């Protein structure tokens, strides 16, 4: 009887450990917010000229990347990677990819549509006046800076990170790019897919 009690204690302890490990927060490289950060409502426009608000985030996972269509390297390379991410995940997880242009002066809806259609016509390509755009970007945990140059060709500084917004319209995590000397900072596709799954499975809505 004593041996039976000891065996039961050992089994019960093992189950507790297994359960604890299964429910532990994901150990990932991404910056994960234990308490997701709700976004305020906003007003932007998509590549079809349609109004976009916070409601477009609801009901699915969302990956948001900042950029502009004249970007020479980070933007096209990251969008190509996000297209690969989307193809690997969207059958298993409801997912929307957002390209948020921070160059509204040049990136008209027509230009954004032609640009995003090259990568995936199912992606959203949104933008708006800086007074509407900047608060959203700040709440996403991202950043951009644009010069006051009057020249037609200019560069825009922006985050190379990708924000993860949950189905409730709150920022859940930030996937950071890899920085290697002499190379463009880009997200790691394999790592993002793996970490996305861990985060999405743990923080199910």
C-alpha cells in the first residue's frame, strides 16, 4: 500500500510538471507583451481607397510592417519574406499581413496597390496623413522619420521590425530583424514562423 502511494505521488508530480511546462510562456527571441497593448481606433485608407479602422484587426492575427514603395531593400525583401510566412501559416491560423506606408506623399492608393499586388494581392497596403498615421505606428511599438526635403527623391527611416496584433486589436509581440555587419536588417523567416506558432498557440483568443 505504501509503495502504491509513493507511485501515485510520483505520477501526480510528473503530471504537474508536464502541465506546467505545457502552460509556460513561450521562450522566444521576439519581444512578447504578457499583457497585450490595446490599440486606439484610427482612420487610414487601403490600396483600394477604402476606409480602414481598428475593426480590420479584429478576428484574426495580424503582422504589421512599416515601409514605403520607393524603399530600395528592406521593404521588398521583408515583404517577400512575409509572403512566405503567410503561405506557411494562413491555412492553420487566420492571418492578415499589413504593409503600412509611412510615405503618404508619394504612396498613393494606386501606387500602393501596384506595389503590394506584386507580393500578394491579399495583403493590406494602408496609409494616411501623418497626423493619423504616426499615433498608430507609435502604439504598434514601431517608429519612422521622414525629412522635410522638397526633393522628389528622398529616403524614409523606418523600423525593420514586424508587429504582431491579436484578434482583439492589441499588440502582442514584436519580431525583430537580424543585424549582421554589412547586411540589410531583415526578419528570419523560419524563426518568425516558429515563434508565431508558439505565441499564437499560447495566447489563444
